[in-house]
C-alpha cells in the first residue's frame, strides 16, 4: 500500500545497487515512453501492497530486497519470489495483486502507473516488447519454482536456492543474503529446521562456508550443480 512519504533515497544498500542491465531494461519501458517513475522507501517488514489490493502500479527494486507471498488459511506462508535490486515486480494479469509484497530489509523501490505502461505499450512496439520480456521472465521463474516445490528433495531445493542467490547476489565470491532462514524455508516449502540442517551438512562437506549468519562463500559450486541437476 502506498502510504510512504516520497524520499530521494540513494541507490545503495546492504543489498547493492541496481545493475546497469536491469536499469536499462526498465528504463527502456519507462524512459523511452516518457513515463514518470517515482521512488518510495519502505522499512524492514513493511508492506508494499497487500493480497487482493488493486494492481495500480508496477515496481522495481532500487536497493534492498522484497518478498512476495501468500498466507494460507491455516496461517502458513508461501513465499513466491524474492525481488532483488533491478528486479521488476507487481506485474499482474488481472486487476488485483495475487500475492502480497513486503520489504525484507530497508528498501527503496521506484514505480510507474500500470495504466500508463499499458497505454504506452498499446501504441509503441518497443515498449510492448520490453513489457512482454519482463512478463515472460516472471512466468519462467514461476515454472522453475513449481518444479522446485514439487519434484526436488530438501537438499536439492537448498542447492538450487544457493545457486540462484550466487548468480544474483554474489560479490567478490561472497553472497550476503538479505532474507533469514525462515524466509528461505517458506520459499522452498521446508521448515526452518530442515533449512538449517541442510546448510550445516553442506558446510561440514566443505561445499560452503559462513562469514556471519547470512554471509556465505560457495567453495564447491560443481557439487551444488550436481545436486541441482
């Protein structure tokens, strides 16, 4: 929900700045079409929008990290995606958000009105193609996540997650995870204890090492790839 005061936040945080390629992708849609993007900042665990709220805006993470999730009837939480700097989220096929979105840590996003994007795409092929590319990326992630939840063992799920975060977050050989282990479990469909046990086993096997609770160094990526195959 857009209740935040507009703040001119710098493009930097514990989870780093937006990659240039990601800026170019979103800029191809907004800047090329002459659309105005507005920045908002959210504190840790603050809601950006709720489930079933009108999908009026499309968002991009500038700094920080966002989780999109659904609460089940029994109170369990299923995280559908982690959105990191450069990622676009909030794209919907319908008129409302199917999932809620929260800031995992202090986060800055920029947003544009969905109606403006749709109007621009209706008259400009370049905008339409870029918008389709972002939508297709969301679909590809959803398909991969469905496979992960339905067909992989607990260790395979953790290996897949680590490889994904290594690709998206690693700097100088180390990745600093913005999310806690409970978040990871809710993303992978595992309990907190199972995630912790799998990480401890991988550490004992020399596959990874810890430099702090959420800072991980992968020492044997091939071993993880073999688990993920």
